[in-house]
C-alpha cells in the first residue's frame, strides 16, 4: 500500500472515531495519564525551575490572543503557545508517563496539545480525552514502526 494510502486510511479512521468507542478501562487509564501529565507540568511550572522561566519568557515575547491556559501561570496565551509552553513543562522533570518500548514521552506533548486545542474550541471533556487517546495511540504505533531503540542509540 503506498504511503499516501496509509495516511489517508489513518486519517479516515481518526475522523470516524468516537469517545463511545473507548472501553471503560482505557478511559480510566487515559484519565490517569491526564492527571500524571498535569502533575508533571505543575511541578515544572514552579518559578525555581529554569525551564519554566525560560519558556514563559519566550511565550510572553510571542504574544498572541488569550485562547488557552498556561499551566500554573494563571493566564492564557494562544493555543499554539500554550501547547508549546505546557509541553515543555511536561517534559522538564522527566516524571511524565511514557511508552518504554517506543522510547516515547507522548503524553508530555499530546496532553498539553489536546488541552490547549480543547480549551480553544470549547470542547467537552470526552472529546479532549478521546483526542488524547488517539494522539498517544498514533504516536506510539508510529514510534514502534521506526525501531525506536535503534534510533535512540544512534
């Protein structure tokens, strides 16, 4: 199957996906990923951490419409800037959940992105949770397909 057909099929399956398609145990696990990742972002948002000060100063310099929240800051910025800043925080302390086999810290960027886009679009929690699950699933499977251990050890 040509790469474009694979991408097209994947996009169609993602577009057709519904929250109701998620089994209860997966929903429970996704909620734990959400809480774990939020905890990692909150820890890293403390001003004593250089990454927090640096990314917030950078995002402040970019400006933007107040669309999505900056974790631990009590203010908003553009959706893209919030995803960038909160994703940076998610990675910083290296305590966020990750897929060991894929050497992937997907939730660190997927959770902040889902939250930022969800807030901008005023999406309900089910839609945000479904976007997280889909993002983590796709990222994990793509990472697995590229022999992540070999890539990491280069």
